[in-house]
C-alpha cells in the first residue's frame, strides 16, 4: 500500500489515503496571505505508520509550490513537525519560537 496526499481546497483540508481509504487529514483556514494549519489527525487503526509526517511533508510541499500563503501552525503536531524540520520554517509567517510559545504542550505549564 502506498500513501497519497490530496488537497481538498473546497473543504480546506489535505487528506492522506492508503489506496482508496482516507486515513488522515489536516484542516486549515485561510486569511489574506496566510494559511493556518489548525488540526491534524490520523485514524487510530493507522497510527504508528508515519502517516501524519507524510501528510505534513506533502502538504507543506504543496503550500510551498503554490507560493501564495505564509504558514501559521496552530495544531500542536504541526508546530512540533516544523520545529523538527527547519527546512520548512521559511514558510512561516512568524518565527517557530512564536508558534511554540503559543502552543500548549501536554504536561507543560
């Protein structure tokens, strides 16, 4: 089985499929010149397969290729992904440290 990421612009989301089954998604909202990545999820039956990372990698590649918006990561997974992948940080509207500061990490005050 191979993973395929599809941009569903009408519903403001990127979806990841394994064959014909949607196994995850990332919702976003738009503001002028900005794309806010607000929620990422993978079906529990498919977790542990690196699908969320593939979804983010391909989504950010598409956002880069379009070159129309700066990224505002709201989803904690997205913040963490972009923190671990500095090569994506040029897409950010603000420094990654701002996103980290605004994100509530589980177990942190």
